[in-house]
C-alpha cells in the first residue's frame, strides 16, 4: 500500500507589509489558499497593514528600522531576502515588485514568483525616479545613489529573477516587461479585486461627473484629469493622497474636489454616482479602475499598461492615445454615457478573488 503524500510546507514571501494596497491584497488571497503558510517580509506595520493582524507574519533584523525608510533600503532588502533561510519549505510563493524574489531555495523546493513589475527604479521607471525620487530635500542624494548603484543593482536584480522556477505576471503588460528586462517567459494571472463589494452599485442609474481614485504620484498623471476637467468646467472628484496633492490643488478649478483620505463609504459613494472614471496613467495593472467597472462606471483610460487587459473600446470605456491634455480633452468632451452599468459590471467578473485563486492553483501545479 502506497504511503500518502504529506501536505507540502508552503512559505509566502513579500517585499513589505506597511499598509493596504494591491500588492497586500495578493498576499492575503494567497494566504487564504494556504492558511498554514507563514508570511515572510522585510518590514511589517501592524497598525496600517491590519489585514494581517493575527496571522503568522515573520520579520527579521530589518523590522528594527522605521517603515518610513523603506524607499532608502533596496540594497538591505536584497541582502535580507537573499539570506533568508527557507530550507524547511517545499513550496515558496513570492509576491514581488522589488526584492522579495531574491530568496533562494533548496533543489527540492519549488519557487513561484508573482511579479507585480520588474523593479521600477532599476528598469521601466528609472528616468522618472531620477527626475522625481520623492525624498524631498534629500532628492540630490537619492539621484546620486541611484546613478552610482543602478548598474550593479540591475545585474543583481536580473540574476535574482532567474532563480524562481516559474514567473507569474499580473498583466499582459508586465508579461512583456518581464520578457524585455528578465528575458523570461511568464504566465499571466490578474490580481484579485473585491468585485462583490461594488457590484450592487451598478444598479444606480442617476450619475453625473467624473471620478479618479489613485495614489497621487507623478506617474499616475492625475494632473491631466484635473487640467482637462478644469478647462471643460466639468465636475471631477479626486480620491487619494500623495506627493502631487498640493500641486494638483493649485492647478484645479472650481469644479474639482479632493478627498485625500477616503474611507470605504466615500469610495462607494463616488463610484456609485459617477458617470465616468478617468484613468490617465500607465499602470502595471490598476485595481481601482477594475473596481470602478464592477460598480458599473465606464472608464476613460490611456491606451497602455494594464488597462489594455480590461478596457474594451466602446463596451465598457474608451481610450485616449497620448498622455497630453489635448488627447484626453477630446475624449472627455465627446464622452457620452450610452453604456449599460450592468454589462460594465459583468466585464469585471474575470478579475474576482475566486478567479485569482483558481488560476494561482493552476500555476503552482
């Protein structure tokens, strides 16, 4: 009689846990699949990353450093993860847009790396980080460090990306980025979106004005939405905070309103009453736009990045082709709500949490 195979020991690894976000949502869904798996990370802020309260989150010496310094610490994270002892596990699943993929494994261990993006500050957004490092008065030092270290760190990052047995991309855009920078094939599994939370909002038929929900970072290009809606004198509600907030408030006209710290109720109210969601950035995927679709809100999106996976021209939204005021203004000016909120909501179903879990199971076989 054959012995039953023992249940494999699984380890989950992620860059950091310092607040709620798309990357953290991936980790929590992975944990639902593997509830006995410990979560290894560089830094954990239990007050902000409340989804993980009560779970087996394991940190090391980097936990002694302030979580607010994480922008300064890529080399330390690379060292930390590359020396992490995971020899007791049969399956490692890393969720990484930075250094978590640096972990090493035994020959008998399988490592599946879910890649949110090849590390931005070494590859696709290197020039953006040079222009605007986001360190305030220390920008000059950050630029100098990045210029000096980018060569060896790119080599180290590339080498680390060769270690996992399989790479999983969060969008077809990132799949092409992985091929470009890491020269590896990958499987696409879209990140999980809480579709159920927003589905009932699609029943609302009284809608007016536009909305954007985003971290207010330069590459998100919310400035385009603010400028266009100001010029056209149409309402726009911007939900989110970040380093661009003050600049955006300065260029905003009377029809623009800001909500820097929205709660769930604020977001539901905004998505339940908006006639359109403006998504002007080039994003790796984009959770907020898919949440908008689930709420029955059509998208106005830049034709690139993750939006190519979920915007269907004329069915649940429209594209604009250049990240310029003129290009976006033409689309906003001609925008007419002739969409069915219910059908728009249906188009978001394939990005559900259950679908994510199903595809991750398939990817780990």
